[in-house]
C-alpha cells in the first residue's frame, strides 16, 4: 500500500479573507513533510508542525487572542493501532503543541494535560518554549481589536501508512475573543480527533462546542464500523449532526482501505491530500 495523507488548515475561510498562493504553498509544504515520513504517526505530526510554524493559520504561531488578549492553544494526537492518544490544552508557550500532545501520549499514562503544568512537562521533555510575543501576529491583533469573534480556525492531519496504520492530529488557537480558559474540541479525543485501525482517522475543524456535543470524530468511526457506512457517507452524516446543534465546520478523514473524505458545511476549508493513487489535491473553496 502507498501512504495517504490528508490535512486541513481550518474551516470558515471566506473569499473576503483573500487566501491565496501563500496559503496553498504552506499546505503543500505540510503535505510533502508528511508524505516523506514512514509512519502515519510521524506523518500527522510533521504536517501539523509545519502548519503550527506558519503565521497564516490559527495554531501555534498566529493563534487567535482570547478575551484577555492572550493566546491559549490546544492540540491532540492519536494512533490507530493501539488507540494511544495524547493532548494538551490552554498552553501559552509551547512552540509546537502537537509535539507536546505526542509527548503526553508516549511518556505518561495520561491523555490530557492542561495549562502551566503541561508547559512544565513539555519543557522537561526538551520541547521548545517561546515567549508570548512569538505567537502573536499583526493579523490576529487586528481581529482582536475589531472584536471579530467569528474569526477562528484549526489545523489537522490524518494519514495511513504503507503498513495500514492510521493516525490523526489536530491543533488550534481557538477563536478570537473566546473566554479565558475555554477549551474546544481539538484536544478532546473523540470530538476533534480520532484514529482506529479498524475504521478510520479523523481530524475536525469548526465550532468546537458543536463538535464536542456531536462527538464528531468518533461518530464518523462508529458509523463506519457499526452501520457499515462508506467514509463519505459517515462524514457527511457527522457534519449534519454538527449543523443540528447550531455549528458548522469540516473534517478530513481516511479509512483503513484508503478512501478519503474532506467535507465541510462552511464557506470554505483549507485542505490538501495525496491519495492512494499518488494524486495531489490542494483546495480552499
């Protein structure tokens, strides 16, 4: 089997945001970084690191500001072979929250660490911390000053490697003006992230509260396993559940057979993929 990588840079993008070639270039860079890895777990981590390091997307550097004008980031990662998972929430100084999430998964018996304690743990594991100024960008500052509460986004990736293993990862800065301490779906296993070799790997993006209430990522997998739905049908049904509770967004997914899905019910979604035939796709609207 050939490796498969699917990633997103967030839903809710609008034509007025004027996304262009620079966004596509970063998506392609993330795609290539992931495709060069041998394992699905390495692939999703590599993709998300590229997106976290780019100021163009709402994760890591370039994260949105909360109601106090500060940055709080969330991330998670999961592998499908043994259902191992790790996550961090409400962290402020970890350069790559997805790597901290992986460290939680690989070096503790826990799944989720939050706040300052998660930052101490990341530092003890040798992960890079940055000053708060590193994460702030002029674009996010302007959104905060204009009280653009609808301005949000997430990044994430799913992959199937040559051995058939699946993995997923998601990272976010939340949304502009969120309450301090608010945690969305991105670090919640089963809501924003899920991977199980029996079914599929999923990473979501959108209104986090709706994705939590609809348990979107796990819902897709459950529909594939128990209802025997195709990945496309299961993904569409999960997004209808999001709409039913007043949310919107999208997701990327890959199943154990190599089918991929990239549905969204918002204005647009940054997305990219290399499918089982080696075909590359990069799209926004």
